[in-house]
DNA sequence: TCGGACCCTGCCGCCGGCGTGAAGGTCAAG
DNA sequence: CTTGACCTTCACGCCGGCGGCAGGGTCCGA
C-alpha cells in the first residue's frame, strides 16, 4: 500500500508518516518510481505508534517499544527499557501536572482575592 | 539604574528585561552612550510582570495589565479586560490540566495492566 | 593609555510534532 | 499527449520565553 492509503487507514497524515519514518519508527520499501510501499502490518504499527504518542510518550520514547510494535501488538511483552521509559514519562507528567495545578491555584486565588483591590501581591 | 542593576534587583536576566521591553511591557530612557536607564519604579514593575508570568499568563496577556503595573501596584484596580484575560487563561490552564490528567491516567493504567502482556490495547 | 566590566544590536537555537508550501517526478485514465 | 491525482525531497513556520553567541561600543579606574 502507498502512503495515502496508509494515512487514510490510520488517521495520520502522509506528512506524519514520513515524520515517523524519519524518526526511525517506520520503514518502507520503494516502488520503481520512488513511491513508498508499506507492508501488510504497517497500519497496526502506525496505530500503535499513535497510541503511545496519545499516552504522552514522545517519538524518542517510542523507540524503546520498537520490538513490540510489529505484527500482533496485543502480544509481545514490552522491553524493560520500555517500561522504565514509560515510568519516567509518567513521573514527568506528574511533575508537570503538579506544577500547573499550583499555578492554576495561585491564579484562581489571585482572581478571588482581587475582587477588592491590587492586581498582584508583588 | 542600568540594566544589570535592575536585573540583580529583580532576579531577571538582562536578556529577559530586553525581552520585556521588546514585548512593550517595559520602557527605558537612554544615556548618551546608548545604555538603558531605568526609572525609580522599574523594579516594582518588573516584579509585577514576573509575578503575572508566574501565574501562568503570557507576555501577551500581561499587556492588558499595563495600566496597573505602574508605581504602587498594590493599589490601582486591574482593568475589566485584565480580569477577562486572567479568567480565560484560567480556563486554558484547567483544560490543559484535565487533558494531561487524562493522559496520565491512561499511561498509568497501561503500565498497571501491562504487568501481564501487551504494550498497547491498539 | 589600556584593561576589563558592562553595555549595545541582531540573530539563531531550543523543544515537539507535525503543517504548509515550493518545485518537480510518476502513473493511470481520457 | 495531456490532465490531474498522487507522490517525492527540501526546508521554513509555529508556539513562548528567553539563552547564548558574534561583533562591536562605552566608561571607569589604575
């Protein structure tokens, strides 16, 4: 299948697919004319990539899951490195959420108490 | 006072102060040699800018607070626009936090249930 | 007069996941 | 042969708040 079909099948854009390839997450044969030709298992692979991205991982992170992105993805256990990466990413997410929550709290408080006067306690 | 002094007095870097000026949040006279010369009230102004930034506002947002960044900041009531901006920003923060919380939840869940098998339910 | 601390403007880099052209090649249908 | 859909690579734009460097000027003390 060609890039447009793969895109339609996965919800990604052709541009995104090329991006994944450049990131080393996706490979393709080439037709004589230069067109990318994807294998039978490509759609599943792409869906798995996008799933991991949706979990908050980066393209860099997803590399550690390469071994388990092939074929029947619902099997193959992820590598220990993959788990470690995911856990670290989880910690990063937690930290980020906590920081933003603190900011949000301060802003909300400022909005409340400044019903009276002063735009900032600086 | 010159930029280095203002920086030392406020915790900002000279680079950041020039950035605020470029964003239209800060003004300075010029000494004959071209050096920026800041007024008496500049430190307070900068501290207020940084306070608002710390609340999660952007430089763009802070513009709406310009009228109340002068001199004695603990007075002067913020403009209605300023309030509206702050509230909108609060909503943005809420949305972002909610989205990241959802992501975090999915990742955590994936990590838990995948103690057994399958790296992604795709 | 010279060194060195301080300042100036201007511009690219960063982080991430692509979007959006530009400029051109390929292929099947009419 | 031509149209037009699809593909190729290359390369900049974005968002935000600066960091950091280049290349040069200013000013003060010794």
